[in-house]
C-alpha cells in the first residue's frame, strides 16, 4: 500500500495505491470512486482483494472528504467530477499501470460520477454499486443542498421511470460499450430499485451486463457480512478480466 497526493483546483487530494505482490511490467488497473460523505478507506478491503488477483488498485478522497482538503458544503457535482477526472489521469501516469486496461468501480454518488467519466476516458469495465442519479439541472449546484439521504424529493424522483436521454449518467451508460457489473442492495431506500432499473434499462447490450442483488443489504455497506459479500462478487467478476 502506497499513499499519494495530487492537486485539483488548488486542493490537495489524498489517495492510496495497492500493488500486486508480484507486479508485471504493465498491469491491469482498477480505479475506485467513493460515495457522498464516504471515503477511500471504505473500499480498502475490495482493493486489497483485487490487488491479490494482479490488479493495481487506486483509491482517493474527493475534495471535502476523508483526508482531502476542502469544505464539503461548498462544492458542485461538476467540481467533484473534476476530481474524478484528475484522479483517473493520475492513475494513467502511475508506473506499472497498463493505461489501455483500466476498470472503474463507483459506489452511490461515485457510480453516477464514473458513468459520466466513461464519456471522457477509456474504461475497460464498469462496476456500479447502488448507483445514484441526479437531475441534469443540479449538475452545477452545491451537492450538499440535495443529498439523497436527506432530501425525500430526490428519493421520490429516483423512483420515476426514466429514458436514457433524461440524465447525464443514463445517457453515458447507454453509450458505454464495455462490460458492466451492477450491484444492488435489496433494502436500499436511498437508491431505490427503480433507479437501479433505470441504469440497467439504459444498457444497450444486455450480454455485457451482470446484475447482482445482495439480499437484505442496505444502501451503506459497513464492515462485516455485506462488505464481505461485495468483495466476493468483485473477485468472481474480475477474476477473468485481469
């Protein structure tokens, strides 16, 4: 495990890289994006397990989160998206990383952000865990003002059936051509089933889709049984993608 830092819009962002025990000259990589008010440490268990398969895994904290600088209340979705773009570019420049084989895992808000990332960067595989969605008109507004867990209007909006053209994330997924793993939590009340189904419906080639539902799991995956289940799902799916 190696710590790193890089600057975006004047803010120092913290990150961590997990390397395989016996890395090759060029290695497949996995980039992690955490959810709203989350942090990179929530995915350390996943990264450690996937690095043992042979992947270089990079995680980071968006501005205002975890060990990174900034006041979380001040930033827009667009600014958080800038962090994701910069972090991806940092990973591309890391020694031992095969820039042609980078997969991305995003949880909740991170799932939304990596969907949009797929329209701007080359991504081999996408993993969306409980992917949130947001109205396009909120992209340049403060994210703090409409956190899904604190805003019942957002949760109600997520229950509506949507077409791919209705949101930036769904349009991005509709245009994406790689393999997609969608991990849904059965008891998720922040990202309800209808919202996850909108993502699934947006995927054109269902042969590229793997959809797994974790029974009884809530939206937030804490350390323990559910995090272990997510780890096993990721290992099984990525085992043949190295």
